[in-house]
C-alpha cells in the first residue's frame, strides 16, 4: 500500500495539537514544520478561538474595494459594447467620458474596461493580440485631399446589389459621403459628388484607384468623370496599381464599415440601406473615438472647404503663350503636322500646348485648364504617339 499524501489541513491540526500540549517549545515546532513563528502563533490563535474551522484558508478579498468600478458604469459599458461590438477599451473609455451620467472619477482605465468586457463574455480572443504599430501619414489641413472608393458590393433580398460609395477627408478622417448606389457608373458617381460638393465645398485634390469609373481600363489616366473634376479645379491622382496602401485611410474605413455595420446588416433593397448608412455615418463622424486622432472624433477636426461648387462650369481659357488645339474623335489632335492621342476623355475639349523650356523643342507640355496633364514627344513613332500622362495642378 502506498503512502497517503498529508493534506495542509492535517499538518495544521497536528501542529496545533502539539503546540497546545503542556511544555511545548514553540520555536522548535515551527522550525520542524517549516513555518515562521508568526504563522505558528496565527494558527494556534485561530484554533483556540474557532476550533477546527479556524484552520481553513480565508478569502483574501478585501472587505471593501474603493477602486471598484460602480455597477452603473459597468452596465453602461456593457450596453455601449453591445451597441458597438468592434469598439475596444480605449474607444469605450473615451465615449464614456462624454456621457453626463458618469462622473470623471468613476471612469475606469482602458485595461479595466477590457477586463470588464472579458468578464461579461464580450471580448473576442483575437482582440488580445498585439497589433503592429503603423507609421501614418496625413495631409496638414482639411480638404487638402479626399479619398474616394467603392466598398465591395453586396446582395439585397429583393434582387440586385448595393454598391456603397465612400469619400473620406485625409486630414480629419471625416466621412463626407456613404451612399447606397445601384451601380458604379460615372453618372451615378457624378450625381453623388455634386451633392457632396454643394454641402462641403471643393477639395484641392482627390485620390482614387485605377478602376472605373475614375480610371480607364484602356490605359488612359483620365475618364469623363475625372475630366469634370479637373474643370472644377480639383487635382486628380490615382493610387499605384495593385498597391491599396496608397488609399490606406479608405481601406481602413471600409474595414470599420464592415465590422461595425455590414456584417450585421440585412437589407430588402438598395433604398432601405441608406437610413442605416446615415446612422452609421453620424456615429462614425460625431461619436466614435478615432485612434489616429488621439481618440477624438473626425467631426472635431473637419471644417468645410472655402471653395464653393460652381453650378455652371467655368469656361476653358488659356494664355497667349499656349497653342490651343481642339481634341477630336477618340482623343486625337494635330500638332506640327502630326497626330497625337491625349485620351478619349478629352474629346471635343480644348487643350493648351507649349514646348518644354529645355531648348530641345522636342517635348510638348499639354495643359487642360490649370492642370498639366502630360507631355507629347515629337520623336515618337507613327504607331506610338500617345500622351505621357503626368498630373500636376499649376498655381
């Protein structure tokens, strides 16, 4: 038969029996049981007062916890998390500080909020992973740059698909538009942009990817939509092909949109999507703390543009130093007895041409309104007379 393991309770009982015997030498017993005299006297005192029950371990939990999160605050946190399942401890803490129901000294730390979420089963294990810190870049002022893109379309129950069009201000992360569109056609985007321009004014520059309707699949940099933007005085730029990081803020907004709305949303038709989009947009701009803004909201950093939208497009005019040519069918024009193609998007428009001031007179600068859109090389072969696009807005 094997030896039976002696429990801690058995050792404590044996110790107090021996220590209670007449003539017991306390320091010797403590040394032989491997405990301090303070511990020995503690167990002896508890046994004399409570009997065998006094030898059990007692809870180390304090009788009162002055730093404990108030129940009402914990309830509010749970409600906020259930309303915004993708918000973490820092965002919830910032939002809690804006609520009048909570006193400043009642607001727990972000780490405490995380523990509260874990205790209530509201924390995804993936949220505990450490994320790599990214180096962020942003324009110095609102309306310096707007980013525009379509979020991946999704089906609605009555047939058809919803195509969310999103526009974001680079400096403030303010969402200027979240529109439920039936398609991704140029006319649809121009209508939505017109409404945005009327409310918020014109940006200095807009950044888009290379796909339609703002990118030409045929290889040209410009489309009818982007030519319209150029006429409004907006510089048009495109991200590097196959490099979505160029529009990182739009990509990040789309990820937030999916996590906080689209993955929990079902819609009957495209029209019914817009009220949900409007509600999300209001929360995103005015309530949701933004990590890259020091947990402030985008609306706190955004101001409307002083450049108003012209209801009538301004006339296209050029100075006397430019040779003016009208672009013909499919984007061709004639210069110096030779035909060059500047892109079909400029068909029936007037462009300005001027030799580059390097003394060679073999490279021609091409301007549209106040924008330098590229160059023509007079030495190009008969079958390769395409404009070399280079977008630049001139002062």
